[in-house]
C-alpha cells in the first residue's frame, strides 16, 4: 500500500515539478511587468466581418501554471468592430463585483500575464452567431459569480465548463490541465461533460471520473487529471496535459 501511495504521489507531482524546472511555469513571475500583448490568433474584424467564437487556454499565472491552465472565451458578432472577452478573474472578488469579466478593451488573444495562449475552439459564421445569441443567458445563470477559489474551484475553468454545458452547440472540450473544470455542486455530481458528448462523476472537482467521445477517459484525483484520448490518440498527464499535444 505504501508503494502504491508513493507511485501515485510521484505521478501527480512529476508534471508540475517538470514545468517549474523547464521554465514553463515560474515562481518569480511579476504581474506588473508581465506581457499582455496580442498573440495574433484572432481574425481581424476589419477583414473578417463574420461572427467568431474562440476559446483560449494558456498557463495560469505564477506557481499555478505548474499545475493548471487559465481559459477564456472571446466573441465577435457579425459586423462588430471588436471582440468581447469573457473570463473569471479572481481578484475581482475583493472589489465587491462579480468575478466574471466582460471586456472589449483587452485583446481577445492577449497573453495571460506572459503566457502564450492557444486556441482550443474556433467557430465562425452562422454557428458562431447561434452560440453568441445564447451566451448572455448562460452567463447570467452562472451560479458562482461572487465566488472564486483557486483549488478545486469554482474558478475560471469552472466558468468555461459551465458555459459549455449550458450551450451544447459550443462542443467545448477543455484541456485536462484546466483545474476547476470538473467542479460541480454535489447535487450535480453526475452530469454531462462540458462537450455534451459524455458523462462524468465528480465530487467537488477533487475526485471523479469522466468518459466521453471528445474527452476520452479521465481520472481526477485532487483536481489533477490522468487519462487517455482515443479519438486523437494521446495520454493525459497531470500538469503536462496531452502527450503528444495538439491543443
């Protein structure tokens, strides 16, 4: 039993330790000097008048990045000249406002305090317009607008997972490294996955199992996910994500 416990601990912590050792995450990050420049991943509204919905992920800030991604959603309705970026920002809680941020002042594909983003979902045209029409109701119904907890949630990834479940057309598969995506109230311990293509059992995002066509099979222990993707063959490792990685 002791050997098994040691092996499980090594499996859970090896990825985060590697992220710190390789510089993929940094304990010395300073939010005051970190870059928030555009990564050039969002279509320019001037040359792309059609509707756009994009979901992004990047490494979380500071030590959190050793374990988890931060995810957000950016939309541009047809004919709009700018994007609106939706995400949960934890420090908003101290201002007495909702932790859900909706901003058209920040680039939709801006780096998350120095961490380069990647696109994990990209929808255009009429399909994007249909999703955008449902978004206000989904955001208004988010039950944790005044609550934020880094671990196990609710946090930024809990918000995106909620939006995915509320709008199945989004077909949202979040990275296995998006800690908080599996956080659900006990009354919803058995629920659909954010993609709408599978089912999951989750105890407050701390312990659970998930199976779905898009997600594959995931085992969640203390919020850290190990799994296998059958549709796009890869294994999923805590802190590392997909190996080989394509999103």
